[in-house]
C-alpha cells in the first residue's frame, strides 16, 4: 500500500510501486482531470504539482511520490477561481480542452515562481502540446494574469 | 439557400408532462441515454427542443462536443429565432438510439451529416426553423390565454410579452399549452439581413468551465461500476496475421484478468487487406490500465508479417514517380495543351511531393462498452455517433435499437474519429469478458495504426508567353486514393485527392491538361482536416509568378480576373492589404502567400518568415482573410482560423509518417514532433473578405491548406531555395 497526499487529502492506494503516478491518480483514485497524452513526458497533458513543481506524472513511479504534496487540476483552486482558470474561460482559450489541465498546471507553476514571465519563460515552462492550436490565447492569458496580479 | 426539405418538415408535436424514469441499477450517467425521451418536468415541443416547467430551454444536439464551436453555432441558430440569450439555452446530447427507434427523428430531417461532429452549417436552417416554430407556438399559447392577437406579442428572455399591456408569461408556464399548438403555417426563418444575433455576437463555449477545472469527462475518463481496462497490440503491418502469442508469460502479472486474440467481425469501412488490425490484434484485460499496458508490452507475440512485410516509403515513392511518366486519367482538358507548350516563350517544370500525416488528437482513441444479452452501453469519443451505433450493433449481434450511446467530450478529432474501430474492439472485448471494459489505444498504436492524410507526387509544367503570363499548364498527380483503397474496382475521379487542382480552383489558365493516377499502399488513408493538394498548387503558382517576373498577388489577380465569385478578389485584396504585402523586409526575411478554396470557404494567407543563414526557420506571423459568406460566431471563427493555421504549420515543420519493412516508423511525439508554443506565430484574422449573400460555410478546415505553401513561398523569397516537399525538417535551408 502507498500513502499519497493529493489536494490536501490522504489516499491509501494498492498499486504496484512502478505504476506511474498518472495512472494511480486516474484509475485508482478516480481523479480524471489529469490526462494521458503520450506516456513519455513529451506532451505535458499529465502535469501535476509535486511539492509545488510542475511534474509530468506519466514518468513518476508512484513509490517516488509517496512523501510529496501533490496537487492536481482539481485542486488548483477550491471552485475554479484561480486567475488562470477565470481568464481561460473569459478569453475562450480551450477548444477541445483535453490538454488544458496540464497546460494550466504548467502555467500556474510558472506564475507562482515567476510573477512576470517573459515570452521566453512561457516558451520554456509552458511547452505542453496543444493539437487544436490554442497557443496564442494561452500566451495572452498568462500575460494578462501576470498584469492583473501586479495591479 | 432554402433546402428542398423545407416543405416536408413536419414537426411532431408531443405534449408530455412527465416521463423518463431512471432505470434501476445503472449509474446516473446511464440515465440520459436510457430515458424515454423527455426527462421529468420537461415538455417536448419536438425531438430537438424541450422546455422545463421552470422555463429552461433545452436544445438536443446530434453534434458531439469536440470544442470546435459547432454546438455554440447550434445554440445561436436557435436563439436567433427564439429570441433568447444564447447563454440561456441548455445543450443536451440527442440520443442516437432514439433516432433509430423513432425512424430517424433527427437524421431524416437533418440529412446524412446530422450526426457528423465536424460542422453544423447543414443544420442551420433546420435549427432556425425549430426556434421559429417554438416561438410562434409559445406566442399562440399566450395569445389564447390573454385573448390578444399573437402578432402583438414578443418573445424575449424566455418569456412572452404583450408590450401593449405589460403582461408577461414565462416559457415554463406556457410550455404545455405551446406543445399542443398546431400552427396553420410554419413561420419563415430569418434571412441574414434580418439577423440580430448571428454574426453580431460572439458566444463562448457553454462547457468551458469543465475544461479548466478537470471536471469534464472525455471518453477516456469514463468510469463504470465493475469496469476493467484493456490495452491492445495491433498487427504491426497490413496483411500481417497472428501466428502465436504466449499468455502464460504475463497472465500472472498483478492485475491481469485475461489475455486474448481479438478477432472481431469484418468492418465495412475497412478494405479487406486492412482487416488484420481488427482480426489479429492481441489484447490484455486487467483491473487497471497500467497493469494491462505493462502486460501487453511484455507479452511475446509472434506475427507473420505478411505479404507486405517489405513495403517501404522508398519503394512506394519509386512506384509513384514511375507513374508520373505515364498518361493518367484525364480530369480536365481544354484548348490544345501540346501546341501551347510548343509555342511557349518559357516552360516552367517542377515535381512536388507531399507526405502521409497523422491526426494526433491529444486524446488517443478509446471506447468503453458494456454488453449484456439485450443491450450495449457505449461511451466513445467519436465524431460520428451513428457509425458508433451501427458498429456496436454489428459487433454485439444486437439490433441498433439496443445500443445506447452516452455522451462524452471529445479530445480532438480532425477526421480521425469517424470509423469507430475502437468501438468495435471494445464491444468484442466486453463480450469476451462479460464485464464493462474500457479500451485505450496507446499513443504508439495511435501513430502506427492511423488512417493518414493521403500522400502524393505531382508533376507540373506551365507555358509562359512573352508577357510572362501562363497560357497553358499541365498537371499530372499520383495520389494515394481513398476511393481506390476502399473499392479496388474504382475507376473514377478522386475529388478529395485532386482538390483544388482541377476542382475548387478559379484560376483561368487556358490549355489546361490535368491528369490523375490513383494508388494504394500498405497503409490506410482517410479524412484529414483540410486535406487536398493546396501545397503543390499554390507553390507552383508562385513558381510561375517568379519565372514570369510577376508579383504573386498580382499574378493571382490576373488569374482570377474573370472569376464569377467575387469572393476570390475580395479575399485576395483583404489579405494583401492587411498584411501590408510588399513591405520592405531585411535580408533573410520575407512574405509568402497562398489561397485555397476548401469546403466552400475561400481562404488566403500571408506568412512572414525569416530563415537564419544556418537554416533555422521562424514564422513570425500569418495574416488570414477568408470568405465563408456569413460568419455565425465571430470569435468562434477566429479560434478556428488560429487553430487551423497552427495545425497546418505543425504539419509543415516536422510531421511525416514513413514506412519501413512494412511497418510505420514513427511512434510517439519524440519522432512525430508537433508544434509547441515557442514556434507559434502571431495569427491575425481579418473578416473583410466575407461576401455575405446566401453562403454560410464552415470555417474549421479551410485555414489548413494555405499554411504550407504560404510558408514555403516565403522561404523561397527569403533564401532563393524552392521547397517542393515537406516537412521542412527534411531540408537544409542554410544560405549565405
């Protein structure tokens, strides 16, 4: 049994130690907001926060996550009130939406560490794949979140 | 344009006060597919529209939800006529089961694209009619109650008002009476000049919140009591068969429940030589997905690679090039091409190649099925629910009236999610294990078992006169033909492969000779967002311009000089003006343009690109202008233009599917790399090209084809290197 702390709650899971955290979150615990896109940490759809750091959970064995504070998209805010979530809706960022959990988690971690990111910072830290092509609005929303927080 | 069905539309009025109980024992998400149509407290005016006793307006849509704006448009069509705010409309999934049981209550009215989730324009007039009819029924009900003429009444904010006396009644109070009204004459729907909402307001996706807080349920997220998970290994090459596999090697791995060879029934949309993926795949079923995935990866499987085991991209390329020297099927032959070529001042000749591409939606194919003796419950991210129902019925052996499809969100489609192979597989597996099963294709299976954008090799030759203008041209294209693939006896003209070379092309070039060869290979091709021959056409037009000393925009103005549709010149002028075409740029940086007609939408783009002396490409911006007639949802259209352009740019930069030893080489995003934010250009969308009239065309696909030629034409202007094949990653673009 592995003990996990996710979004402030404790979970006991019976999963093989090498099971990627992604699949434990989705299948054992039932938090399906974190997505599978590639399984090789290329696309970022599986991004969660591990001790505050954006982490691709498809490549993190659950045994290595046992002592960490994990936040998933469901825990990013109590009621969808994170500034990025609000701006994503207001600025009509998502299309199919499948990549956006991971995208928001990457963007949120960036803003937490760096309240005024440059375009290069966004390029580096929010490099998740979006097949629908919503990048222009993602970039605009991150900049606006930074501007509004600064006011 | 009013469709021929208008006169035959009979809106079946049913007044049902209460109905549709929850079936005992099923999880709540089963309930909507099962309910005897209206839920409790809903009054149906017809199968498309219900009103609750609280006055909520429910539109039942046959369009799956993939975030492409299709359902926003559906809500807007209704709201324009009903007189309500679009945000006041509740969207629910129409039931494909009900459509079957009630003799096509949706598809008979909507036509054969009713259930296709890629666009909604074919349903616009119908849904407007639904709204207009409902409005008049509600007014009639209020008029009867107030004893005033219906003509004095107004519908607004989900209520009927009588301005003269200030009386109002909410829809909820009127619904039952309205449902009983039979209009002596159905009202006319509003024409575009009467629109107050369509094209004037932008409407956000109604379910945007579910996409930012993790609550949205995609097919891959479905959880059903007692569910098992399945992972799959398909036969790796077409025509391959399963020789043997060794279940004992993995059966004892934790969580593994069953290891089986798939062996589904034949699929009618899959040609005989490609049935191997359905008949010879191997599946592991386990209590969690990772257990299944780990086991299938460890399972020893012996494949007989089959008769196409030596197929390769190089081999097919040789076959295609050999065909280029042979006369093909004639698509167009005007004037005297041979004589014109003889008399040319200058002849321009080139051969172009375009690759296989994979759709790569972020959500891999998956399906969840529960099969019992008398029903199939199905959850699948599909863009064709009718096909899903038929396939599930075929595979289960039950009638289509026993198949219940539960709505889920779709994580990208682009043409990949029509066929429902995953549905057939999930049903077969669920039957085999006697429990609900969720089948997930890995990303590797997605990449290798695709139905790709068709590839092609194209020879062009143009004759230029002394004035530098083309007076003849010859095109011979060798394409993977989807139609030949599906039907070996096909001997016709493959429109999909050839557009816009000989169709959907308004260029007036005399003495045109256009020929075609249809090919098949050992991979399948099928629908792909924006697929066609725009790259080669618009690149060669640029070559003609350069050879004749003409500006590319000026040449197109001349080529379109007699075009009947004013949209061509209007769009061309809009994009040239808005992009500041011809503005001075430093060395190594240049503009390139292209324009393509796709699905009724004329789309023109100017790309501004720089290439470093070492050959690194940077696309700075793309200006796009278009003519779809009338825009419905302006910001929705903007989003589709932005997204389609980035999709096309991703195709251009690094994407290519190749074949070696019978197998697809690529597997995941490390060797099939997609565009990321760092390389995304600024996209500027310009609406001035729209001509209105009676056109109202979809906008999702048209922005894709012009991207590749616009970028490649810019690269030529910046470096002097003409790009005749893509992706760009194949080329050394260094210059100095």
